[in-house]
C-alpha cells in the first residue's frame, strides 16, 4: 500500500474528527442554550481579560470609611470588610480562576492524552501506565493540594499542580479508550506494513483521530476543574490575600454572612455562572462532535 493510499484511508476514518466536521459552529448556533452559554462565557472571558480597563476601582485599594456597603450606584456589587470594591475584585478574581482552570485542563489534558495514547500504542507499557493512572485516581485533588501546599506553601502553584494531577488520569483513560478503537482500524495496520515510523503513526494517524474525543471530554471537564480550583481557594490553599480569586473571596465573606451576605454570595454566584455556562457549552460540543449521538 502506497503512502497516498494510506492517507486516503486515514482521511476516510478522520471524517468524524473535530477539525474535519463541517458546520460545527452552525449547529451550535442553532442550539439556543448552547448559543446563550457561549455568549455568557465569552462575555466573562472578555471581562476577565480586560479587567484593568473595565474595573472602576483598584481591586486592592482599601477604604475603611466604606466597609461592607451594600450594592449601590457607585459600587455595583458593594464593598467587602476592608472597603474594597467587590465588582473590581470579581473581575480580577475571575481572571485568576479562569487561568487556573485553563492551565489545569490544558497541561493535564496534554499529559493525560499522551499517556493514554502511548498506553494504547505500546501494549507493553499499558499495564505500567494504567497502574500509575489508578494510583493518581486514588488521591483526591484536595488531598493533593494539601500535600503540595505543605511542601511548597499555599499559593497558585499548589492549586495548578493539584488541578493538573486531577485532570491527567481521567483524560488518560478517555484517550486510551479512543486510541484502542483507532488502533483496530485498517489504516494503522497498513501504516505499519509499509514501514511508517512509530512517531508518524502516533502523531499523524493515531493522535489526530483521538483529538475529537479528548477535546469533547476536556470541554466537559473544564467546569469541574473550575469548581475544584475554587474549592481549594476556599480552603485557603490557593491564592493568598490580597490576591483576588473567587474561591478565596467567598471564604473571606463567610464570616459576614448575616451582616453583609453579598461579600460571599456574589463571588459564589460568579463561580456558579462560569461553571454552568461551561457545562452547558461542553454538553453542546459533545452532542455536535460525538458521532454516536448523531441521528
């Protein structure tokens, strides 16, 4: 079999890949819930990216004459226990929260996807890699965060490591399952028969056929990672004062729930909106990109 014929077979098998499917955005736009979720998430990302220009106040400026003020025309979300503007802090906190989630998903997805694909391709490594994955699954992300915080100190680094470790095993299992299915295709056997190198087979033929499945899983996983990161921040293992981060802001407001409930509830509502929008958009991507759900 020639290389041209091999590529033709690969193209036929790749029609369900995330980059080969035409009209994905059009089908997403027809889903009103997905379109709304995408619009909300885009607005949140835009606000987070341009927080220095959108925020009306310095998020770290304290004004003890305006402590725990309720939302009004000057401070849309009110002020916290040190007089800082909560709206400004939510903008900056959203930036940090999204950054933690993206780093956790991207780095963890890359490592997990690589481990899963290598386990499927090199069967002699399968047992070792999957046992490592099982060990990682045995440790909750919060426990990992505690361990990392004890070694390196609490901070964003501890949260990032915990989120990456929490992402890797699940992605590895998904990637391995997808890769095993691709390994059974004729073009993979043909590639080996004509002498295609392992590196080219793994990247050009195996990985590119698994990207769709991994991408869909990561879109669904993103909301969960945001929640885990916020939980670690709430427990004090993430960003440290005065850094703005939604989970930590919610924790700081819990002591004032009866006097000024907006201090804790507004950051909590921001987390809820981000996770809900991410989950709805992830479900829509799954419905559009998963060929098993197509009618």
